[in-house]
């Protein structure tokens, strides 16, 4: 799969997506990178630490988040995307579920769209992505976190996102799926998803796992957001073992090392 100027293998290696929140209120790092120079310095550091792709977000989607206007989100992300594009050779993913924001981000140089609502929030999003020809990550989300059979229902929901994408003209090999840790799920739901990542390969699309510093780790370890690196690494190791294409994380260096070591053990006797 080509994202920006780089080719990514859907199988055999797990890539590290770095999180860049240009928001004042994200659960983990809100307000840290709202100034352009701060954001660019952080991107540079993440690249040095081994990041493969950067995911730029202009609206916090933490539990209880406040939806910002499309214009405000555009004003947050477009200058950052343009600046990253002009200074660094790194693929850029835009984390948004709004079609107008996606359109502006694509014009600014975004190489991929990461939609946590799987094309189901904004009916125009699928067409915007299809017309751009860019790859997309379709996340699972629900307003109501009630399930009868968690894994089967998430599979059904993600399959319907794939169908929306295909009907709009998005090529099958341009779709990545995210089971949506933390979005419309309980603590127990999130643990079950991580433990059943292999089930999602049945849908045929590469997978992204985004558990970094989230409440499932905080609740599991009874730790604040600033002390969840080790817990995140455990989820990254699970992701590698279960063949996910991307892990989306805050702490790049530690997770890159975890990926390398896990893959070294996994692949030691394959040759």
C-alpha cells in the first residue's frame, strides 16, 4: 500500500504511527502542540525515534469530547499539514470524520484519512476520499456501547464501512480497519478486542491498533495517563503477534523498540 511517497507492506511488519494532537483538550497531550513550532519539533523528534507515519488530529475524541466546528478544525490542522509537508519526508494521516476537514487537509497535502466513525458520521466523507484516491483507515465506533456479541457485531459494523467505501469507489486495497479501542466500548470490551485481534483479519483489510495511553490501560494498571507507556507497549506486542499493520502511539521510541524485539523473536527461525 502506497501512502505518500512510501510503500507499506500490509503483512509481515508492523509500522508505528505517531500521534500529533494539535488540540487544547486531548486526554493525554492536549495543549502541548498547538503552536506550530512545538508541533514541528515534536514531529522531528518522532521521526528521529523511528516513526513511520504521523497522524494529525485537530479535535479531541476523548470520552465526553466537545465537537468543534469544521472551520476551527481546518484552521488547526491545515497549517500543520502544510508545514510538515514542506519540512519533512514523512507520510501524513489526517484524523478527522468530517468531509470538509478532509477535503481541506487533502488539499494541504495529507496522504491518508483516518476516520474514527468508519464513514458513518458524514455521508460525504466516502466520496471525498474516493475522489482523492488516498488510502483511508476506517474505525469502529458506536454511540451506544451495548453489545450482545461484541466481536461479531464489530465485524458486522466494519464490514458495512467497507461496503460504504466500495460503493463510493474507494479501492479495496486502499482500506485499513481499526476495531476502535475506546470508542463506544467498556473496559471489558476493549480487553476482549485486543485479545481477539486475529478475528478481524477475516475482513481481508490490514489492521490498525490504537490503544496508546487509553483508559483500558489506565484502568488495567490503575495509573494516570502520564504513566501508561509500559501498558501501551504490551498492546503493541499483542498487535505485532496478531499481524496488525499499524500501531498508533504517543511514545515512539519505546514502541519502535518493542516492535523490533517482538518481530525478532517471531522471525528468528523463519529463515
